[in-house]
């Protein structure tokens, strides 16, 4: 404890201290003054060496993946919407869109030959096999096998999309969009003829089959000649390499015919089943007079969508992308001047089946990518349901992931009028069949004889169906054998 000083004690000590201080002061005054010691000059502080400015830490550089969509417009409208998903799923990469302004597919082949192909590109179902033969596409099966996320997503994909983009058990493309085939019809014309709208009877094969379709075509047909008020039906599509999948090929596949075997080694189109269907189509034109002359359609450059938009045809067999021209980006400025709807393609009365040829798009990794692991991360983004929903919402065709379809139907398939049979798009998937072509040449080269002989001869009744199919087979096999020999020679060299 600290002792407390008494007042008397404190005063005594204070007096003693004061006396000592006075004595010291007196003694000091008697001493001579000392010479002051010169003050040493103040030493300037040594300047510190200038510190180097701290360099900001460099952000880790992202790996750039170059992607080619089918066009710059498609990249802007659809693909760019995936960039926020890339940032979430794969922030270590950046995706650069560089689609050529026109004819991307041809330019891809040229760029690959020159060693400047992009990392990824959009392929049509029948394109990727030809690209494989040219060495453009790279298998992604190894990545798929190791990726648990993708493994869990695969069962949600339209089965034909996975089969279609596979070759010899290996997947080469991420299925990107899926399209089914429907019959589109002028509902007003159907009702005016006293007929039941096909959407109401599409599930009954006894009521909705090819015979019914012909009967409807005859009853809604109006007038004669190419400039008539209305044709009953179009089932050939416009002249081109995609017509088989868009239209008449779906009838061939329902009858049991095929184009090629799964390995792409055997030509199958020249068959009794194909001949029966082509005879039926020729009769629509020349016997029943309910179908436009395909030669005049080609000469006038009129596609089936134009015929349908202005009411000059009552029924059209086409893919679901046809909706673009009714309520999507390609609709007429004045709208469609009649009620319309869509339904399942009718059942073949012989086989009791209907078929839907899968012809959606996929996205492939090219063999010239310098960063396959980074490229796979981009492809995995495309595989995700979130990205697939973007395709379903923005593309004009559905994504290949079935998990995106409920919202699609609820949105009236992207903004269509109320009351239409929107469920038909997903119902049609039940009959989807993959369409195979050989690997040794491009789709355009191998299908060219089919288009030329059918549209310039058979469908114009200048050549019989039997003769036409025989000629198609002869020319196709010649192209196939030559392309295969050249392909094998290149592999050996």
C-alpha cells in the first residue's frame, strides 16, 4: 500500500527541497562562465532510396475460345446471351464470336484447310459426318465420360439428338437445338369446308391419316393452275438439300424407308417403301391436282411459307421453325389474315406409324483447337439446361434439353396467339428418328443427285419414280465410292 503523507511531514519535505535549490543557485553564480561548446552541425537525414512503385497484380489471363455460329446475327441474338452463364460456370475462359458474314459452312472448310479453323462451330445434323470425314471435328466422348454433371444431364436430351451427333459410339457435337415436324393448316379453310380441325383428331389413326389428309386437301383446294386461289397441300418443301428432312422424307421414314444405314456405308433410299411414297406425291400433283407444280414453285422462287402466309395453300408439312414466319421474326408486317393451327403429321395408313426426322443443330469442337480443355468448358456451358433454355427462348427452335419445354409451351412457343396446339411440338418428339449420311463427303455433294433428279424430273413427271430412284442410286454411289477412295488415300498418306 502507498503510505499517505501527513500535512506536517509534507510541509517539511517541501521546505528542505526549496533550500537545496537556493544553495545550488548561489554556488553557481560564483563560478566563472564556461565557454560554450560549439554546436555540431545538424546531420541531414540520409535520403532513403526511392522505392519502386508496386506493380498491380495482373489478373489471370483468360483463355479465349473462338466460336462460329451460323451468322453474326445469330451470334448477337442468341449466342451472346450465354456469356453470363460462361462467367458463372467457367470464369477462366472468354468466348469470342467470329462467324463469317455469309456461308459459314463453306468458309469453315476453307479455314480448316488453311489451318485457321475456330475452336467450335455450329453444325447441322447431316453436316457433322462430312466434317468428321474431312478431319474437322474432334470427339468429345472422353470429356463426356469423365464429367459427372454432363452424365446426369444426358437423359434429359431428345434421344435422337444424341444418336444423330454420334458416330461409331462416340459423341462429336453437343446437341444444341431440336426441331420436330408438324402439319400446319389454315383453320378457317378447314372450318369453311365443314371439316374437323386436325388438332382435334390427331391422336386417332383412323381419323387422321394420309387418306384423311388427301380428302382434306381436295375439299379445301380452290381453283386450277399455279395462280389458283388455294392449293390443298404442300409436302415437298422448296428445292434443296434439306427438303428430305423438312418434308417428304418424313413420309418415307413413316413407311419404313431410310436414306443410309447408321454407319453411313450403305445407300438405302432406293427401296419399295420410298417408291410408294414418291408415287403418292406425284399423284398429289398430277392426278389429284391439290399440290403446286414444284417446277413453277422453283421458277417463281416461292417457298411454301410464302404460299401459307398469304392463304394460297391450306396445309403444309414443315419443321417447327415454321412458326418464325407466323408469329416470330419472319411474320408479315400485316400479320396472318386467317386463323391457323398445327397438328401431328398424319399416320401412314399402311404401317400405322408416323415419323419425325430429327434435323436440329449441334456444336462441335474442331481438331484445330489449341486449347481443348478450355474448349470443352465452353461446350459444357452449351450442354447446361440454363444455356439450353436460352436456345429454346431465342433460337426459333427448341433446345435439345427436354427440361426447357414446359416454359416453352406456357409461353405459346415464344409468343404465338392464344389457343393453338402448342403441345404438338413436344408430342412429335416421340417419333423422332436420326438421319444418317456417310462421312466421306459433304451433305451438299451426296444429296445433290436426289434434289436434281427428283425436283427436275420425277416431281415434274418427266421421269418415272422407278427410273428416278435408280438414277439417284447410280449417281450417289459413284459420288460415295470416289469420295471414300480419296478419303482412304489421304489417310494412308
